[in-house]
């Protein structure tokens, strides 16, 4: 993704080449494709038919070039717009200065925490307006194909991109994505304001080695969970395509997932334009080594269902060359090209590009960018997104009085990789200062000096380079403020020039105000050596693996400058504490009537794209800050400003008030103050579970099977720190007795408090009996209802039997089982206020008939096996990672079958056992070898006699891939 941001001044300048005065006039305005009265397909077909083969191929690259003879202009695919138009820094494009400041809304996980689709649609509409405004300034930099929203589920909060997703729940994620996409698209039935693209299809939740790891996802989890939010948004026609993810899914790179051309397109009523992620097409021949040549890779990419190659920045030559080679080799036909080109052009038609007047959104001007209305919407959204985690009566605060606002994020706002440049900043300190009579502040950062043990010289900075000199610790050049951001990672800020110490590609320098860029080079782990000394472990620009795995420790070069070396050569320092930042902040808090401790994360540090987290704790010094301030002042409120759940167990047990917000944009401070002082009654709800510790998460981030590992609120039995859906209010809500009839669930909710407030009424169900493991509860609907003090409203949800369908792996289809369902209504998944029951007349899943060919991937249980690609084009098979791995097929009706028949590839054996992986051995099939893992053959084995309804276990040996089998 990083190189998509590489729209440097040079690249942008290359794009901004005006058409010659006669170029646009060269197109005949009477061409049918320019007639908006014709059906879309007719217009697309007409234009595709007028393009030469070379012109068509050129349109498959992310920067679609102009076709002057037909009046087609340059079209740039992909503008990041996750929570505002992203990467909106100023570009000096060949002397044409562009003011690209845009409104920044709360991070995506914050948008979803509003649980308010109507509000999020307004946000999406504002972002769409601003992208149109920027497009009006420079259409070659700001393309109208938006790469947003991200709908990957927040299965594990250690995922480095947690901030980009909406929720751990597929329904909530799908509906918030629908709202945001609807807003981006606008409300015209035939035209798009912006063309949104859903990211990233699919089963993508890890950054470490993301382009080489395979997400092992059984059919049921894939259908019920990972695919579902994409399906919801596309069935609602809230997006114009999907972006394929970097990972492999069950052994096949997502870039060539056949879903892209089949299932995904079936979900939408519109023609879709699907795109690759940045450089992913070249991963197919590079890191993934899936194809021998780029011609084969590009051909497979198009045939699988992608229509655009995001690669090589503005240079389309490699893409065009590979596609032409694929055509020459017969790997592609011109019909394949026409299909993808038609998909690419379809969104351009819907955007109004080929209409005489440019369509209904062509008149949106740059005046909408960072407008007063959008600033007000940003403040409203940030306040609605804030979640009150705890309140023992300390909130809301009264205006006036003295307040100490302390902490590393008190006077500073942070953005993220997909956030825009903040047009202005209102910090929490700013917001509180507007309400309090007297305010004091402290960042809580420790001021330290580092003395090299070997020479007795201090590390100094301030003139650019960082090295050891004879400077004393009393001088600013030898002083650094350190902030602990969690996962053991800290930043070092030079007191002399206010800049952060970073590697700068060597040697170390002070250069940036904040951690930033794709390669974040301002990160260190200060490691205690147990003898009074420390070493500096450089933690910057770590992507799939450390760039310098053996040379990532700070050492001192011959010239005295700090540089990198191996562990053995690491320089040893004494860490001298000049100012105890925690004690300083606590002293400030002790003198104030109220203390507000603002802690959290910097989205560029300790976890982000290509870098997962190892833990969920605040930095150790931030934890110490909370404890010290609470000891100094019992009237302490903690504001957590973070992109993901934090294990703040001590604060929950000991601090009277806790508020959580994402990095919520320029209006963060106003929004937080609005909530703290009661101008806004908090109504935000958590969209993912906050665990008490990492021990409540799977050992491995690659464990994608949420049913097997019992992840998320759907399957976990753990008691979390905060449950999915949790969020408090300054008032109380009472739930009446629910009614369940005629496909609807109704409940009357009353504001039983003395102030107005909004309640998110959440509907869950639990299926009491099922053939397979059922969720402990599952969200089926939610509504945000505004209630004045004492007011009651009846909330009604549609709930049809088909809404309760689950995936039946035995027959590979959706099924509604005959069962009783608990109907649960409440304020969170753990705060159920009312219950009812619903009996559903469905079907009973029959016993398995293994005498018929059975897909191995449809197992009921498994241990250790891997799901792999049956062929490079389609299909999923099972392979063992280690001896003893197994798959099981329960409730099999066995009628004395005496032969095991299987379709398999590779070489090895398959044991057939009854009752358990070590149960009675019925027989063993042996495959001598097919010579190619994609070459399958039939293998047979006689079986001992057996009968009855039992569980059959198959144990394939490593090296063998099992596709189908039967017992008869």
C-alpha cells in the first residue's frame, strides 16, 4: 500500500499534462457512448468497441491514460478515503501549488462506535463532496474511485490495521460500510458522486509476512464471517467493487481468488470494478512464487476477476507488456480484455464523465473542503463516537474549577497512515481549557540523558546528527524526552531542537516532529541490561521481518555518530533521569480540583500496516502515570485515545471515570470536552471486545477459525474487560417486555433518567440446539433511539427465519435448522435487559452419506491440517502439516462400506479410523506419487467392515493433498 502514496511531485507532474486544445474536440459528441439516455451496458459496449486493442490494454493499469481521439481523459484509480480524503498533503506539482487540506473524521473503528448508520452516511457524503472538490482542483491527483471502506473484521485486536476496520461483528461492519458507501456514492439513482471500493477481500487480519501467509479458513467461517460484511455492502449496492487482499486464502493468493469473478459479482446488482492491492500482481511472481512469469500472473489475475493492476506507480509499461505476452501465448483472449475494460469504464460512466454536463455532481467545487458544516459534522461525529467505559459519578464535570490535563496525548493530536493532514488541531487540553477556570498541563514524559559507558560521553543532538560528545547533561543538546507507547517501544525527542531521533537511513539524526512515513524510523526499545546500563534496540521500519535482523542495535561509529550494529557491538549507556515526568504530572494533578489523564497510542508507533502488535497494554510509563495521578487526586478521569482495545485493568478497578476515543480528527478536543462536561450525553458503544489480557486471545494471530479457537463475542466464554456493545450514558434506560410475532421483535425503551440521551438498542439471538457449535449470541439488529427524560419509544426489528440461517458444511449451502432461539435485547452483548423465545420450523441436517463423493474440506472438526489450493484456478483441498493431523466427519451413516476411494495428489497415505484419531483403523490408502501437487489421481483401499452412525476420521500424511473421498 505504501507506494500508492508515492504520488510524489514528480509522478504527479508527469500526470498533469494538459490535453492539446484540439484533443477534447476530437471526440464526436454524437457517439452513442456519450448519450446518457442510453442504458449503461449499451454505452459501455459502444465505447469498448471503439477502442483499439492497445488502448484497451492501457486502461487495465491503475493510471488509465487519455485517449484523445475519443475525448477520454486520464483516470486515476484509487484515492484513499477511509475517514476523510487521505494523504491530503500539499503537492508542488510542477509549480502548480495545490491546497489539499481536507476534513479528517474519526478513525473507522470510531465511526462504527457511533452505531449510527444515518450519521455515518452523512460523513460519507461529506467525504464524497470533498473528494469531488479536490477532483475539481486536480483530477489527475484526486481520482473519484475511492479505496474505502475497509470491511475486514476485527477478529483480533493485535492486528496492526485494527484502526481501519469497523467491528468484530459481520452485521455491524456490513451495515456501517453500507452507510459510508451510500454517502460516498450520493443519492442519484443513475450516477455516482464517488465510486467506493471495499477493502480487502478477504480473511485478512495479519501484517507479519502478510503476502506469504495463508489464512486457513474453513467453509463455515468463510461464509458466515469473513465474506459476510462484503456481501452485506454489495447486496445493498453500496460499493462499486472490491480490492483483493495481500494474503493467501486457503493456499491461493487473494489476487487470483475466483470469488472475485463469481461470488462477489453475484452479490451486487451493478457491474463491479475490482482492483488489486499495491504491487500485489508482482507478488504472484515474487514473494509468493505462484507463477513463473508475469504474463501468466496477469492473465490469471484478469481471469479470476480483477480489472485493474495497482503496480509500478504511473509506469504502465510492465503491466501492458505482460498482458500482451499473455495474449500472444493464448493465456488471454481479447474477450477477456474487453470484459475487464468494460468493468473499468462502467464506473466512469456512472461518475458522469461521459455525460455532456459531467453528471449531477460535476458542479461540486473546492469550497466544500474543510467547510464550516464539515467541521461541525466532524465535531458531532467525534462526540458520538466516544465511548464512556466507566463512570462512578465523577462525570459529567461542571464547568469552571481547576483541572490538570496531563499525559502524552493531552496537548497533541495524532493521525494515521490513511488519515489526512489535519487542517487545524483542537487537543483535549484545548477543549478542557475552554471550560475550566484554570488549567495546568504536563506531558508526563521523562527527561533523560544517555551516557556512553565506554567513553563517559553523552549522546547529543540538536544540529541534525546524533552522536556522543563531551557535552554535559545540563545542556539541552544532551537531553531527551521519552514517551513509552506500548509494546516496549518509545520515542526520543531532542530538547535542543524539539525533533525526534530517527535513523534517517543512517546515521541517526533529529529530523521529524512526529513519527511518520511508510518507514517509521523513530522507534526504540530501551532495554535494561540488569547491571545499571541499557542498550537501545532500534525498532524502526520493521515490516514483514526486520530489515536488519542482525544489526538493529544502536552502536557508536568511529566518527562518534550513532549508527546500527549487531547485538554484540551494542553501545551501553547509563540512563540518567533528569526529570521524572510521572512525578511532575502527579504534582500538577494534586493541586487541581480534577485531573484528566490523556493516554493512548500514536498510530504510527508499535503497530500499523505491515506491523502487528504483540500486546494491548499501554506503555509502562503511561500506566505509572495513571496510578500516580490517581494517588495524587481521587477525582481523576482517564481519557484513552487509541486505535484498538487496551488492557487497562488497573484503571477500570481504581479510576472513577474512563472515556475512550479513537484518534478522531481536528475536532477531537472539542468532542471530548463536549462529553466530559455533559453538553453531549455519551452514546458510543464498543464494536469489539476488550480482553482483560492477551491470554484471552489465540496464541497465534494466524488462527482465523473463530469457531475452533472461540474468538470474538460470538464464541468466547471468557469474561472480558469490556464486552462487545458496551458503552455507558449519563442517563438510565428501562426496557419493557418484548413482543415476538409475525417476523418482528418489538420492545419499548424508556429514558428513566433526568436528562435526554440516546440508547443503542441491540438485538441478539442464540440458537439453543444445532448440529454444530452455535454462537453464544449473535447480533441481529440495532437501532439508535433518542429519548428525552421520561420519554418512551417502541423499537421494532424485522427478524425472519431466513435471517437465522447458518452454513451447512455437509451440503455446502445455507440452512435454517429446526430450533428454538433465545431472543435477547439489551444495551450490550453482556448487558441483556429482556429475553423472549422464538421457535423456528426449519429442517434437520441429515446424517452424512459418505458413500457419495464428499469434499474433504467439508469436515466437521480437524486438528493441524492446512486448507490448500486444489488448482491455481479454483477449489480447496486438505493437506497435513504434520503426522497425526486429522479431519473428522461426524454423524456419518455407515452401511458396511468396504472400500475407501479418494481423489488426491502428491504422495503419502490416508488412514481411515473410527471414533477418534487413534480409534479403530479401518484401512490405509497409499499414493505413490503424482509428480505434481495439482495432478490428481484416484486412490483406493479396502476397509474392515463396520456400520452404524459414527464419526469417521481421516489422517492424511504430510505431502498428500486430499480433494474428495467416498466410503462404499
